[in-house]
């Protein structure tokens, strides 16, 4: 349990023992640092409740405090300001050097499914896919770090127009294949297709179908057959998805996005029937389609009915999301399902959630939530595009960043070491830049800024980590002992570390990683200040040196855990 929380429990106990009832007193970083490091603001509220003078009440409370606080004073109408006694601080941090859990507060365990990534099979990942993958991965890790049971699912977009596109392209290029022979009587073999072929098939077919209505009609027909599960197309499509999934996984792996489940629209088909069974009493016909009303009396905008079955009898994106919910509830009994998906699907998820609650597909106490993200824009403020106006593939963006960083690494390492470092650094650069803005804020992709070794960037954070690590290696001190704080900067570092639990709680409550990014920057800046002021390795006082080194270990270990939540690795060298 965090130091702040322990202290809050202590203060609550003291106040209760003074005869005032209060559930939970909050300790806030002081707004008047000259008066103390932390403050308690509860006295005003309590005084009102008990009809007493707030300053007198505060006096009474502080007279019962033990020696854990220093310089306790009362300001204004009854703010209690104080600092912590060093003895207790060092003891706590000494216990925390290799114990991140001692710095944070765990939550009551919940089961959470995080639906993120959402790549579409047979299509390349483009830049728009990156942020939901990064945010989803990190929210998953954050929820896990705070003690929840979390399951990440990519929810692959593996049904839809792209099946018809790719198969029509195969038909065009290889009409001799048995799948296209109406007289073929044997068993259909596994479709042979390479990732390279797949990469060109979809864009080629898509461009051709746009120009040619006949081709589009063929695509539509094949898509419908796949959706209905008709062979040989359904089997071909499954083989295509398998190849595509491997390619998609490579990019996600590169970004340290690891999904527990690779379910998707295709795998949800098996649950359509029981799902419709549950939805049936709430569905009615409208223009030939089967829909569910989801509007509520107090809606400020018009929420149209959710289409569950199209007028041609086929299922759609929504049907598969509902079937997926059915399976998730049945298999995992989750307390929450988070959808980290583009803002443009906001209305859609509202409809799906309402239909799910209304029909009893999920219990009302299960939290279905859409945590959408802002977009990454180009310098013109519009969604990032290639020079000719097309959508930029995610791999090209990653390569651009890699090339920029390559130039900077030239002076640091030799060619062999460079490759590994470069990959770690590339991922850190894009992830930090992607997670630093508040989740719902758009941001501008500025490659020079993001790759800089100065400022709020991935490279700056990693550079600091590598610096700490190199000092630790040179020092060769195994003994850990924090028993004294020597300078104001050191004290600022420790006080900053006290804020970690509150910071993580805020990140979790608002589902944004921005606070963690900011926090890492603050800790690194404080460390670099300390580094500039202190000759750590040449310190002749052995016990002082052990204190320094132990603090460095504490900082390194703590930041490593936070970087792990951001899914950023630390290189050994840089
Ligand atoms: N594949 C979808 C898309 O590209 C995103 C999937 C989001 N998740 C979901 N359960 N619908 O728009």
C-alpha cells in the first residue's frame, strides 16, 4: 500500500478518535509548498457539520499527531499543512527499491475485457490503427498493474467487402484454380497465398472495382457467399485470414501489443444463433430489416434503431459485435468490456450497448464502455496522409521514424549494436508521442520533435534510463540502503515518487496514459538535475554513495514498471 494511503488511513483514525466521523481523509500535495509538502482540507467541512470553529478543530486534530509529520501548521480558515518526517520516508522507500507494489494501491479485482486494435484482415494496417492499439495495450497493462484480471482481444475485422475483393482478384489472376471450376467434385485444398500477394490483391481489386460496376457486382456476390459460409469461398477466405493475421501480428508484436485473444467477426458467427434467440423479443421489422429500438426519453440527439439483420437477411458488423458480447459474457463473465475504438464509431457503440442492456444480453451491472481516442494528424491538422493524398501504411510511418533515429544514433554505437537499439528506440518514440496527449485529444505528427533527445520524448526518457543504468553498472554496489536524504533535489525526487499511486489512479479513472508520460518526464528531469548537481561515482563517503545508488535503483525500477505499462522497453545502451 502506498505511503500516502497509509498516512490517510492514519489521519482518518486520528480524526475519528477526536470524535468526528469521517470515512476517508484525502492528503493533497500542498498548494503552498512554503508551508508544507502536503495538506489536509477536511477541517472546514467537518467544522460545518459539527458547528465548531474550523481552526480550533484543526488545532485539536494536530495535537494528536505522532512524530510522522514535521512542521505541522494551520493556514487560512483551517488548512493543515505538513511535511513528512525523513525517518519514515526513507524507511518506506528503502522497502520499495525492488517492490513496485509498495508504491501503488491495488484495486478490488475485476474482470475486464479490452477490445482494441481492430485491424481488418487482408488490408494493411494504416496509421489510424496505431493509436487504438497503443492506448488499448497500455490501458490493459495499467488495469493489470492495479490488480485486475484483464483479457485483451484484437476483434479482427475479418468479414466484409475485403473478402470479395481478394477472392475476385485471385479469380482474375489464377482462373485455373479448382475453386473456380463449377464442375470440380473433389475436396477443396488449402489455398496457397503469400503475404506479398495478399498485400497487392486488396488494393488492386479495390481500385478495379471502383472503375468497373461489373467487377463490383462480382465482389458483392462473393462477399455475400462468404458471409453465408458457402464453400469454396468461405474456406478460401479463412485461409486468407490466417495469412493476413500473421502479417498483422508482426506489426503488433513490433509495437509490443500482445493480444490474449485473436477473435473477430468470423469467429463470432458461431454465436449468432443463440444471440438472435435473446434479441428476438425486442426486434421488429422495419423496411424489410430487423431492428431494435434503442432511443430513450431524455436523449438530446436522435439515436436511430439498431439494425440487427439486413433486408436481404444477412448479418452485419453489429450482429457480430452482439454475438461477440454474447460469447464474452458466457465465457469470461466480465465486469467490464472496454472498446478502445475510433471516435467515429461512438454512435454505433451507443446503439450496440443499449440493445445489449435492453435485451438482457448483458446484465445492467456490466459496464460496456467506448473509450475513444483523438486522431494523429499531419502538419496541416488533417488526418495523416501520404504525399499523394493516400492513407499512410503503419509500417512506412515506423520506417520513417527509424530512419530519422538512425541518423542520430551514428555517434553513439557501432553498426551491430545499432539494430536492436534502433528498434527499441523507434517503438519508444512513436508510443510516447502517441500516449502523451490526453486520450481524446488530436495531435500533430512531428517527427523531428518526437525523435529529439531533449524534451518530452521517448528518446529523452530512454536516454535517462540508460544513463542511470550505466551509473549503476559502473558503481558495482550490491548493497541497498536508503537511510538519509542529503539534498533538496533528492527530497523532491522522493516526494514526486509519493505521487505515483494517485497519478495511476487518475490515469485509470480517466483512461488516459498522458499522466504517466508526463510523470515519467518529471521524474527523469528531476533525476537529471540531481545528476548535474552530484558527482555520484566519485563520492568518497561510502554510506552517502550507497544512498545515492539505492535511490538510482529505486528510480530505475519504478520507471521501468511505468514504461512497461506504456509497453516501452529499455535498451542496455544508447
Ligand atoms: N475493424 C473495425 C474497424 O476497422 C474495428 C473493430 C472495433 N471493435 C469492435 N468490437 N467493433 O472499424
